[in-house]
C-alpha cells in the first residue's frame, strides 16, 4: 500500500527566502496575509515582488479587514492568486462571486464554525479532533507538525517561523518535516 502524501499549507509567508524554500520543497499552498492588522502582515508591493519569484505552489491571500471594494477586486483578479483564506464566510462568498474558480479556505477555531454552504477547498484550524478530508491542522511549529503527521494527519498548516537575521534561517526542522525524515 502506497503512503498518502501530506499536503502542506504555509501560513503567513513574509519573506522571499521562505517563499522560495517552501515552494522548492513542493508545498501545496503559500499564504500571504495582506491585512496590516494580522500577526503576519505583508505589504502588497512586497507580496507582488515575492510571488514573481516562486512557482509550483498555489498562492493564497487573506485580506479580512480591507473594506475597499476596488482593492479587494484587484487582489482577487490577480492571476497569481489561486485562493483566498478568511475567517469570514461572507468574505469568501464575496470573492467567490468575483472569481468563482478561486479555492476557498476558511480559518476556524473549531469544526463547528465551518460554513457548510460554501464550497471550501480547505478548512484551517487547531481542532485536533477534526478529521474531514478538507481539514488542515494548524500546528505551532515543525515539531508539533511532525507529531501530528506521526499521528496520522494528512493536511498540515504551519507558519514558517522567523529568520535569525535577514536572509539567515535554520530550516533543519522544516527539512525533516517536509522530507518525512522522522
């Protein structure tokens, strides 16, 4: 029996180093949060410059606290964008009406919060008891993700961590996780 591959969703990419590293290792989704009030904000010009240098992974954006319709439409209609992540079902419904082919991801704290009226590609959250095929378990670091994979998780969402210095980062734990060397 062949082992089912693990899907990885990298949450809150903020640097070109991270985007190129995770893309080169074949992760499924790279997420960029364009909301300036988020824990992992990235400016739109920086995001646009980064996505020009990566290929392979689907680009997913968040912009939950943007209210400017024109700015939202500009992001959603950008052809580099493959999907949108939001905690708000109404935002996901709105972007789906603008561009129906986008992949929709809802971020939740528990499985009960999922809006079942939406056609979701994935749900992201920390609820370890949730096991539907669309659920990405949100892990706090590569060691927690490694344990989750050992326990049978097939979809992992994880933040890339921070650089020790600009352009310098130890990817050892991520290498072990993504190569399955544990």
